[in-house]
């Protein structure tokens, strides 16, 4: 399946007025497709599976900024810690602590986004507001213990529905939460800046609702057939 350069250009054009960035989600796609989008200028790629990411990273250009966007198990952090730039789906204190530990071993900083559950579906990962606040309270009270991670913002996934009103409402709520957390926990610092919302089907709505980073896969790389993984 070839990549869709026309769609890529259109996405970039739509992001530009918002100064939002594109994470090209390449999970299940071959390295040839990633190399082709790289040749077109893309540098930020997102992957969901640890082994797949480490295999791809080993053979692709070193200046790719790799984002891990899937659910991450603590015992697998060590495999991606040597190179991963941002981890989008941090959903527990335990995971944040492990990322810090592995980043410290590598003498690196790893950027982290905290995943908030905003969808109706039970199955989507992420913290509720209370869990998020608990994590941030612990983080703030123990800042020296987190020297190798930077909490750069929030991430969320809207309900998988054609109901635009609902998707917009979910993104809107997350943007409001982002704003209040930035003030309450980060003293309005510019380092807390990312709102990772929006995928192929809903990124236009996400941009209108404050997205700074969209995660787009199928629009660029075609539909995924999971068997090819
Ligand atoms: C797969 C995935 C995406 C991309 O989804 P598309 O609908 O293909 O754009 C975005 N975010 C996460 C967390 C994903 O797992």
C-alpha cells in the first residue's frame, strides 16, 4: 500500500494556521512507507507496539523523532528509553516513575503526555480527573524524583462515533482541563503546552478545539490490516 502524498500535503496545510504538529502514525506499516513519508519531509512518527518500534528505529534515519502513542507496559519502557522522544499515553504514576528511571539510565529526558479518558467507551485507556490529579499531586510534591521526565501536556481519544457534537464536546472538555492544569500544577509554564488530540477521522474538530498535535495514520498510510503486523 503506497502512501498518500496528497493527503499528507492537505493535512499539513490544515495544521499550519493552528501551528499544530503532525505525528504520522505508522503502526503495522512497512519501513518503506515510513521512508517515503520521511523523504517527503515528515520527521515525527508514532508507533504503538514496542517490538515493532525498536525494529523500525534500528533501520530508519536517526533524526526521526519517535513518539510512542500506544498503551505502554512498565516492563517494556527499557527497550524504547534509549531513543524515544515523547510517550503519549502515560496513564499511571508507576509508568511515569519507570520512564524516569530508564531515562536516567540513558542520561536522557523523555517527554510525557498524560492520557485522560474522555470517551464514552469503557475500553479506551486513560485516567479520570481524580486519578490525574493524584498523579500530579505526587509529581509536584516529589519533583526531584522526576528529573528525567518532562510532563509536556495531555493526550486523549474521543469516542469512535459519527456524532460530531459529542466528539467536539469531549475535545472541548479536555482542552478546558488542560488549561486549568496548566495553571494549577505548572504555574502557567510554557513547557506544559501539548494537547495531543485528533486522528484521521476527527482531526479537523480537534484543531478547532485546541489540538497542538494530531496523530494521523490511515489517512496517510491507508487502512491498516492487522494481520500484516
Ligand atoms: C492508531 C492510532 C492513531 C491513528 O489512527 P488513524 O485513525 O489511523 O488516524 C492515533 N492515535 C492512537 C493512540 C492510535 O492508536
